């Protein structure tokens, strides 16, 4: 029995990350989400400036992000330890989807109010604080220990690539219309949520295997 278990683990370890369906879902979904988030972070202050707010008023966006991150980091870790990682990731994606979609519609129809911008960045940062530890824990469940270093490196590369590519794409989209980057960000959250939903059965099987 032990020999069979060891052989099964060795077979799993031999599967490259590119063939690991669960890791691919997490990576692709979050890569798109990182890309959309980077665009929103760049375009949101520009949307406020175009709505007539001063540069000092738009600086409240950065302050709201920092305060939310400091307040939520420890509670988010507690939630990650005590609640379903899948549910937390879904809540984070869907909450950000709703707020960014609202910003897209509002920007298309009228000038963006600063209150909505602040709510959006607060919800976005709450989503980051909930999603990141839940995703890290999920990666450890779906990736063999021998491949964790590579998986973490790929996740970091994903975030850096999004930060480089997003500003260039955002500039092109802004030239077309200011609301487009927000709409695309909303779509990326929807795709990320679908990827998390697709992890449901694999994660349930992993939980059953550990309890057995």
C-alpha cells in the first residue's frame, strides 16, 4: 500500500506545471485579473481628474488603499485559516467585478464621483487581501511540494508582466474611451471567478484524500 502511494506521488510530481490543470486555472485567471487591476489603478485617478477633481483630491485613492491594506491584512489571514479558500476567492472576485463594472457604467454615462472611486479601491484592496492568501494556500494544495518554487516564481513573473503590459494597453484604450479599461477589468474578474469555480471538484477530491 505504501509503495503504491509513493508511486502515485512520484507520478504526480513528474507532471509538469503546464500540464497541471488546477495550477493553470489559477495562473490564467489571476494573470488576467492582475492585468485588469493594473489598468484600473492607472486609469482611476485620470478619470477623477477628467471629472474636475484636483490632484490633491485624487491622492485620497492611494491613502484609502494603504489604510485598507493595513487594517485588513491580519483579519484576512484569520479568514483564510478558518473558511473555504474557494469561497473567499469567489467573494473577492465577484465584489471587485460589481464595483469595477459600476465604475465602467458610471464613467460611460457621467462624471465619476470621488466617493465611488474610493469605494472601488477599498473593495479592490479588500479583494486582494482575501484572494492572495487563499490563492497561495490553494497553490500549495494543487502543486506538488517539489514544484512549489517554480509555481511561486511563475506567479511573481505573472504579476510583473501585468504591471509592464497594462499601462501600454491602458493608454491605447483611454484614447478610444475612458470607460473601456474599467469594462475590461470587470471582464477579467469574471474570468477569474469562472476559473475559481472550475477548481471546485479538484479541491474537494484533495480534501477527501487528506481526510482518508
